[in-house]
C-alpha cells in the first residue's frame, strides 16, 4: 500500500488513502474503540500529513472515526442501535429496490448466482461477502443512483457491524435457502409481490438472528476477549 500511495498525486493520492483506510475500518483491521495515530498512518502510507488528515476528516464525517481534540483519533464504536437502524432501513428499502430491479435482471446472471448458493462456503467471512455481493447485485439494477449509493453505504456499515460484533466467529443464520428461494422466484418470473415478500422475510429473519446474537453466550464471550 505504501508504494502505490506514494506513486499517486493530488486527488488520486487522497482518494487512494481514503478508500484504503475506509476499507480497513469496515473490515475492522482497526477495531471499534481503538486509537489511530496520525504519524503511524503517514509512515504506513509513505506520505505527508496532509492527505492522511484529509482522509481522517472525511472518515469522521462518514461516522467511522471520532476526532477528540487534544486526545486523539478513535474508531467509532458499534452498538445495538446501529444494528436496529441498519435492518429497519433494509426492511423498508430492499423489497422496493428489488421490485424496481426485476425488469433489468438477466437470467444467465441469476442462474450463476443460484449456482453459487449450491456450493456451501465454510469460511464465514467469505460467506458474508458472497451474501453482501448478491444483495448489492440486485440493488445495483434498480436504476436509482440515490438508492444505490445509500444502500452501498448501508452494506458497508452492515459488514462492519457483523465483523465488529463477532458474528463471523459463528454462523448465526444460514441464509442459503432463503437466497435460493429469492433467486428462484425471480428466475421463474413470479410476481413482484412474491419476490418482494421473500426479500422482506429474509431480511426480517436476519434481523431477528442478529439481535438474538447480542444476547448469546457467543457474543458475551467475544466481547470479553476483545476487552482483555
């Protein structure tokens, strides 16, 4: 990363640092609550303080970082309220974007996605990425730039929340069958109402399982290990 960042100039350099640092925050390379050091970041990226500072300021505006004067830069925590807001939004928006996307989805691409869910993924982090990619594939065909941008940001937050709370340490919801049912409904040209309802039920199940996880021994053990 240091080499590629050092080779960039102007806006490209700033964008590279911002995107890389954002990706690390989303995937909890820097976990919630941890402190970042500006000097450490300048050394890591091989740049001056200015592009790092601009990236940090943007990420604070995005909600991923908190800058506390005379104290430091801290990675924002993740709370159960974040989970509620993410899933409440998904419950309202994903059935809508699926309805909007239906006329533009290609059968061969849907069949390819269907095949992927016939091959179980044991790596839970890769499973999360496949899950996210499928949802974004459907969303990206809704033909609304505003909704697409919003939902990509939401799924960034969803990924960060899942990793930060240790949900990738244990499979809390096997969604393979639900994904397959949604895809089958689209492929067989079921009504928009049926497709949207399958999506709504799927997101609702994910929400329930995620909230249950917060009360589980697995979550409490994960948080205890994180704090020690």
